[in-house]
C-alpha cells in the first residue's frame, strides 16, 4: 500500500501561540520546589509518573531528612526505594538517584552551587552521561534548577506541533527543541513559562483525544490529529521495561501512567 504523504512543515507562530496560552492559562509558576537539589531530585522522580505522585515521594524524603545530597546518597537503596515508592518504578529511580548523587558528590563535592558553575554545554553532557538521565530530565535540571535558557521538550510539545504541521513526524528531541530555540530569544524565564504552558495545554486540551473546540490554539488549522505516539530522545519506559524490575513493573503498571511534569 502506498504510504500517506507527510504534510509539509510550516512555520509555527510561536509568539502568538505563547500569548494565546498565557492569556488562557495565566502564570504557571514552575518549578515547585524548596531547593535546587529538590528540583533535580523531582526531575528524576517525575519520569513516567504524575506530579502528584512525585509530591508524595518528595514529602516522604523530606520527612526522612534525606533531601540533601550526602544524606540521600548514604541511605541504603531499599530504604531509599521505600521512601520514593509513590513515584512508581521506585527501585529503578532509587538507583538513578544514587547515580546522580554519587556523581554530584564526586564531581562537585555535593554542592549544587558548584555544579552550576560548570558551563551549560559541558554540564548537559555530564548529566546525560549519568545512568537514567535523558535529554528531558537534563534540560529540566538546566532550565528549572540552573536557570539556563534551554528548551525542555516532552511528548506534549511534540504532539501539538505535529498536529498543527509545525514539526515533522519522527523529529528528534534536539530538532524539536530547535523549533523554539532558533526562533525565540534565549531567555530562561520565557522558556520556563512556555514549557509549563505547553504542559497545561497537553493536560487539558491536546490530549490523546484532542479537545480542539475549547482549546486556546483552535484558531490555527490542524494538519492532522493523530500523530503516532512515541518517545522523544531516550525512552524511559522502554529502558524501564528492560530493567528486570518485574515486581516493580507490575506494581507501577497498575497505575495509570500519565504525563509527568509538575505541578
Ligand atoms: S487540542 Fe486541537 S487546537 Fe488545541 S493544540 Fe491540540 S490540535 Fe491544536
């Protein structure tokens, strides 16, 4: 059967999109955390789970007085996994947190301030080299904890861009980020708010079944409404599926996995 032709990609009116989203949703005030370390921990915990689950896990870490790099790193893995159980995939995430804190202690003496003195490109490469940290998690850390002007891409971003013909299907993580970084000023506050607004759009309107009639972006024509779903960049769910965490998978699988960015 001949393949359906891919519609051409058009120029996204990013400023008008931003204005429409901001007018509709109002200020998003991300990222909700008391410290930059907590923010980075949250960026790992939020992989493949709803933010409400992350909040419960963070609250348990706080009660255990473990929201400090050395204390978190010193915690026995089973105990750490138990604290973060509400976030799902807790054994995998415990190992990821351990890998992150180990690197933070070894490379930066456990100091988040020292970590963010690293040039952002090098820091991004270092973060990506840590087990379980992919581009979305690394960029969330760089933007929301470090204040660096990098654009965070997630499945919601990809979905609304493809539906409107502003991104080609199969575009990589970096290509998707460039849709924004090439056309907008490198402004961390703008990127912070834009990403948060896109998540609000994805949660409320641009869902698997879109609610275009009430959507603040309804004035722009849609190219297609059924882009193939799939991970962008590394696929955390796929990584997890091959991690051998059978009991944990069964446990987490009983929950409905929703998109995971705060709040
Ligand atoms: S819900 Fe419809 S109008 Fe809104 S962003 Fe998605 S495709 Fe566009």
